[in-house]
C-alpha cells in the first residue's frame, strides 16, 4: 500500500511541476494557459483528422461563447491560427494551426521533452510498454473522474 500512496503522491507532484513548467514557458512567449490548451486540443484534433471549430474549443475548454471568441481572436492576432469558412456550411468557421504555432509549441516543449526522454532512456522497451499502459489507464481514470464531477455539478445545479 505504501508504494501506491507514493505513486499517487508522485503523480500529484508531476502534475504540479508540469503546470509550473507550462507557466514559466508560456510566460516567455506571452501565452495564456488557455491558449496552450487550445493549441494542444488543435494538435490532437489534427492528428485524429478532426476539424476544429470554435464550438469544439468551447466544449473542450469549458468556456463561454464570449471567452471562446476572445481566445480565438488572441490566437488569430498572434498568428497561431487561421480562420476559414467551411466549404459545406459557410456559417461554420474552421480553425487551423499555423506554422508559427507549431514552431512556438515545439520551442515551448522541447526542453521538457528532452529531459523526460533522458529520464526514460534508462527503461527497457518492456518497462516503457508497462508505463505507457499505466499512463493510459490513469488518464482514462482521470477522464472518468472529470465526467463524474461534471455530472455531480449538473445535478447540483438542477437542485437549485
């Protein structure tokens, strides 16, 4: 049981340190945390072949419509995204990351990736497979907890 508690403590510490890294790195490029989260969502969507819209960002980031508009305006003004109208539905706006956004993201996260890769170098492929599976399970559990918290919050709102 002590190993499980130590692992949980280390995961909490990793989360805090990762947040601190993002704060320091993003401050250097005058990006807000929400901007970085939006770019991360866009990168994931691009890998999955999905189209990114302001509505998708609003949902994923749990933002209001005005906050989403401000976010997209900031990213557009900074040269990190471009907007284009859908060929199918001209009312819908599609967002695309620019090369500047990809370059900025690479510069922001290259030091972190280099240090983490150095730490992972000491593990065998079998160890890394186990760690990958564990991280996927932990991520899935975190998403399930988030969904539960969202449902609890909605249920609490209904009680008012």
